[in-house]
């Protein structure tokens, strides 16, 4: 263990060799800066103290790479010369002056982006094999991409085209993919995410998502919910057992348990200036082609008739219906066709 070592990393690489003018150690490999990869590798070896020497304009970006359990700071070379003795706290100081990438138990140096791409391929396979050893089933290693910060439970199956990014946590016995992307989200045990995308959200247990669903940031989806085909949700909370089977948009909403959304339902949450929230109680039934215009509340057990635009609160167990009464005009279509032929 190297708990008596302080690693000092100098981000002084020639940025002319990179495509975006950033130091090589701030380039991404599998969605994660190389600096984060290195710090995680050193942490596993027992190193707990890091000082990153960089230009002042990079300090915020560098700080974002620090693992929470590390004692780490970023500063200019002047800061380093002034503060390192106190910061090292008696540890042996090891200076790193070239870009490194952890591969297996080694730290390999690289000097160009093409070299980094080759190393990325090696660590990609290494990550997949790590998860396979812990009970994850990866059907197509070449078409599965896993961020090193991701955690996956045993028994989960990753189908081809799966992309897992950020600090994502996948539970046990899930099925992810094909063609799914999950970023910075928590996915409960037994979930299915099929050909869909999930961002910065929490799914409970046994949630069924997709195909072609979009779970936008700040959603909390309860156990046993369904977010079905071509459904989009955003900044919304859903109680257990709520179902949106297809072609629905629910944004800025608080939805109870056991609610059923019919096809074509939307919350009209934006008035052009501000966002407004919709509140729907437990066991409400929202008929097809319903427009909910917030701020509005639908009570427990209420029933919204198909084709209704809801602009006022609906009390519990009530029926809300607002649509023009149908009128049939006999012969109208035939007369119109005859007039059209004469013209």
C-alpha cells in the first residue's frame, strides 16, 4: 500500500497534439477524463493525497475529476512550490510529468491522441471482463461501452449497443439494451431499458422502459412503473405501478400510484415564460388525447374522458370531460365531392 505517498501531476503536455487544446490528461476515455482514471487507479493502490499542477483556467475542470475519498487539490506551479510541503503532510512526493493511462496493474504513458485511442480499446475490454467476472452478462463486448465509474449488479444482461456513463448504478437482474444509453442514473433491480435513454434519474424496481422512451433529468419512477414506446418524461415523480404505455409526455409533474395514462396525453407545462407543475392523485385514469394545462390538480380516482383539455382542478372520483358535442351532417361529404367535380 502507498498510503505514505503523495502524487503530484503536472498537466504540462503539448496541447498542440490534441484536438481541443486541453492537456492529454484531461482527454476523455470512455466518457471519463484520463485524470479521473489515474486517480482511481492510485486510490486502489492506497494513495490518498494528490496535487495537480495546472494553469489557473483549468482548476475547476481538474477539481471535477477528484474522487470524493481523496485528499486532492489543484493549483498553479507557484501554488505547488509554496504549499506542497504542508499539503504532503510528511508523505513521500512522487512527481508525474507525462500523461499516463492505467491498464491492468500498470500505468502506461502516451503522447498523442491515436496512442490514447489504442489504450482506450484495451481498458474497454478490461472493464467489460471485470463486470463479467462479477456476474454481469455482456452479449457483445465490441458494442458495449461502460464508464469506469459505473456499478452493475449480478445477473444483469447488457445487450448490444448499451452505453453506460457517469456515476450510474444498475441493479441486479436487469436487462439493458439493445441500443440503450444511461447517464448518471440509478436503476433498480429487475428493470428493463429497451432502446431508450435515461439521464440523471432514479428508476425503482421492475420498471419497464421503452422502446424509444426518453427519461430526461430529475425523474423518480416508482416500482413496477411502465414508461413505454415513444414516452418522454422530465422532472417528474411517479408512484408505484403507474403506466404510460405509449406516445405520452409528462413533464414537471407529481403523479401518484396506479395511474393510467392513455395514448397521446401531454402536460402543457410551459406557458412561454415559466414552467408549471401538474399534480395527479392515486389511481386516476387519464384518457387518450388528454391535455393537462397546469397548474392543475387531478384528485385520487378521478377519470378524465378521452379528448379532454383539463384547465381546472378535478375533484377525487369525478369525471372530467371538455370537448365539443359531436354533430353529423348527412350528405355533406357527397355534396362537397360533387361541387369539386363541377369546378
